[in-house]
């Protein structure tokens, strides 16, 4: 029996290369957008829109998880248990891969994978390990491939298509980490202004 794969998609730009690889290999797949880690809501909407544009250009189907925007779900399931990196990210991967596996089982997919394996900014080895562990628990296969090989190709393609590419990973904490220097500069300026007085 041929494998039917459910591909967890973290965002539009990261899906381009993995989707093209799966198509080239003739693997039957569908995407799943389940990312309660993307905040705030307007950013979540922008990323959904970017993925919709990509699906139109590349021609593949995506299931959008009915829970939609998941700030509270993520805060309870990840941040409240482990607020700092790297544990926070590992729990965040696990949350998304667990749900991908659960849906794979429910809908009759035989294996699953994730576009997280494309990003050069994620903990690749941890994603592979967590994916394999989750697959074992659910009696499924985890399709592993080092999609990072196509990092530049995927990025160039995203630029040509002209879709939105996000400046930070996803959670509100990663946004703060991304702008750490700017935030510090701003604090410094505010402190100096207060010191100067009226
Ligand atoms: S930085 Fe990214 S992977 Fe890590 S917890 Fe935040 S959204 Fe998840």
C-alpha cells in the first residue's frame, strides 16, 4: 500500500521546497496548518494568507486546523510548562507534531512530516527525534528528509512569488527575542528622558 502523508506546515514560505520535493517523488500528501505558536492574531492571519497564496501557485491541498488562532492553547501547553529556550521550542515542536500525528490517524494517513525540517533556524535534530518518538507512540511513520538542502531555492522562490515572509519564528517571545536590541535601545532612551526630567 502506498503511503499517504500528512505534512505539517509551519508557514507558506517554508512549505515551498518540501512540497516540491514530495511532488517530484510522487508522494501523495496533504498539508496541515496547525500552529498555535503564531502570535499575535494579525500575524497569524498574514501567515494564513501567505499559505493560501502558495497553495494556489503550487496547487496542493491544506487542512486548516479548526482550533484556529491558539494563543491560550499555546500558553497553557508550552509556555506555562517551559518558558525558555531550548525546552520551550522542543515542547512547541512536540505540541504541533503530536496533533499532526493524531489527525493523521483520524483521517487515515500512514505517515506524517513537517516543514519545520526545512528551516535552518530550528533545532533540526530535535525535530527529527521528536517526530520519530511521536510516530512510534501513534503507530505511524515519520517521513524524515533534510529539507534544509533547499533553503536557498525555497527562499528565492518565495521572493519571486512575492509572498509575505515573517521576521520572527512565531510566538510572542520570539518576536521579543528578534527585536531585543531595538527594545533595549528604546528602554535606554526612555530612561534617559525620565532622568532629564521636565
Ligand atoms: S521560538 Fe518558535 S519554536 Fe520556539 S517556542 Fe517560539 S514559536 Fe515555538
